[in-house]
């Protein structure tokens, strides 16, 4: 829940910053911001998920000396950081030439310093995940976007003549502030980092784990975003790309909500396996899946069932052409989220090889399918293809996980899944009969439907949230084990 809150704060702060930038900057300057952020987002793919997940897994499992794991993770992260820093700083003039804007050079040189700051920040998150201090990770992830709001006063009072530089300096200061808080927290809880294992981790293991996680999440990002680029390239008329973008904006909601679970399930399950408590690891997986299908799945289900009304109310009636597209994309993003979650579980029990294989196969198979369906079927067909492809990857991932854990879909999870199918039908009929198309009314109806649904799940005990499963919850000191984690 704390991670969900941090995700919400991240998006709200991001929209607030872009609302300010878009309304105060000249269009050309705002375009430079978009260019810089696009390049950084690509580089962050290599620096963020890979290092964080690798570090969290190895610390949780306690197979190696924790200090050695942290030192070598920092060393490998510095290698990656150095590569991207050099590309941005020394290659800045080339960016200006390629993008036909020589003024970009100075901004890419400033942006180069964001790379090492981000690389160190995600390592702090990985360390906290590894020692099961999820509340600290969530707190840092909440403080960082709030601190990024400093770009607004910086631009207003210090960088009035150069708002792009003000934006970059503000982001850098926010990262440094968050890193300082993270270091202070780790110093306070340094005893939890003490585990002198009998073995040191091979550097190649750190490198392989980091790159495997990075490549896997890059594959996920490409599958989630490549369809939009393909629609822009091959679908006629050009307006269809706009309608598709409108559907994508709502369709990805469930995936972003599920990211709150990705960073927790890997270290939680890996920690149990590291203590040879396979039964507890499997129970944790069952609890997570039940929570997700009970609390997250109804959101894409409701959006899918009411897609036409949502698009018409948020944009205008012409967007109704993308109603079926949104219906499919909303479920597709949930299936992709489940695919990621299941791969995190499998990685806890085994190596990253399956995830590597799935990444390569997905890119080789999915992108040609997207191109063909978009070319000959339009936006509805590519969305349907996306849903079918992600459903297949989810099922394959589940079957692979089941070989390690057995069936992890409990009776309660099945009840929740059936309930969501019924919910889709009820919501579809409700919006068809009453024709709800005012945005405020839709928001109210969504809130009521979700509240009633969750209340039903809780009252019938389909889902419960045990205290020891909540991120950051700590029992009293006498219930801790020798590793400082939950008994």
C-alpha cells in the first residue's frame, strides 16, 4: 500500500511539473525537455530495475557476504554509469548535430550528471528491499518526486532565462537530497547489513543478474510502447494514432499499479528461500496473487467494461472509435503485469534464464504480429493482438512457475477471478443502460463500484491483508530472527 501511494505521488508530481513547464516555457524549450527526458528514460532502463532487483535478490537470499554483494553491485553500477555519462557528456555535441539543434549540447552535459545520481539512488532502494525495509524504499520513492517539485521555484526565481537548465538542476538536487536521506537511513540500520557469508559473490554473477533484469524490463517497456509507434507508422488515417494514444493513457494504468508489487515480491520470496523455507515462500506467492486479483484486477476490468464512456467523457465523442481498443489494452497491461510478477517469482526460485529466453522470444514474435495486425486490421486489432500476446506470456510464465511451486492460484483467488468476470458484465450493462458520459459522474460511479467490490471481498474473507505482509511492518524485537527479518 505504501508503494502504491509512492506511485500515485510520483505521477501527480510529474503531471504538476509538466503542467507548469508546458504553460511557462516556450514550445521550443519544452521540446528540449522532452528530448532530454526521452534519452534519459532509455538510459535509466539499464540503471534502474536491473541493479535494484539483482541487489535485492542477493541480499535477501543471504547466499554470499552482504558487504561483498553491495561492493560489487556498486562497482558494476559505476561501470554502467561511466558508459552513459561519457555518452551524454562527451557526445553532447553529436546529439546536437543528429537532432539538428546545437543548443542541446549544454543540456546533455548537465543531464550527464543525473545518470550517476540516479544509479546510486536505485542502489539504495535495492539495499533497503534486500533487508526487507520496504517502508523505507517507499518513503524514498515518495520523497524524491516531491523534491522534484523544487524545479518550479528554481525556474521562477533563479533560472528565469534558462528554464531547461533549471529543470535539470532541480532534478539533480532532488536526487542528491533523496540519496542523502537514504544513506542516513542505512547508517541508522547498518546492523541489518551485517552478514558474513562463507562465500564471496563472483563479479560475473552480479553482471549477469543486473543485465538480465535490465533486458527483461526493457522487453516489457518495448511491448508496452512499441504498439503506439507502429500505429503512428502504418495506420491510416493519421487521427487514429491520436485515438490510440488516448486509449493507451488509460490502458496502462493497471501495469503501473502493479509495479508496487514487483519490487516487494522478489526479495520477500528470495528471503524465505534463502532460509530454506520453501513452504513460506509459496504461501507468500499465493497471498500476493490473491491480493492482486482481488484488489488490482477490478480496476482494469471496470475500465475495460466502460471504455466508451470513459474516452468520450475525458476527450470528446470522436474517441469512441477507440472503445474496443481500450477494452483490450486495459486487460493486456494487467496480463503483462502478471507476467512480470511471475518472472520475479521464478527468478527467486531459480536463475534468470527463463526470463532471458522469454525476453528474446517476445521481441522476435510480438513486434511482427503488431505490425501485421496494425497494417491490415487497424487499432482494434493491434490492441486485441497485444492482449492475446500478453495473455500467452502470462500463461507460459505461470506454467513455468508451477513446475517450481505447484499450483499457486488458491480457491480464494479463483473466487476473485470469477467475481471480476461477473463485475465486467455488470459494469458493461450499467453503462449501456444508463449512458453515463459525464466525467464527474463516471469518477463517482467508479469509486462506488470499487468500494462495494472491495468491501464484498473483505466481508466474505476472499482477501485479507495480514499485518506481517504489509511493507515495512515490523514485529517486536523478540520476534526477529538472526538476520533481522520477519520471524
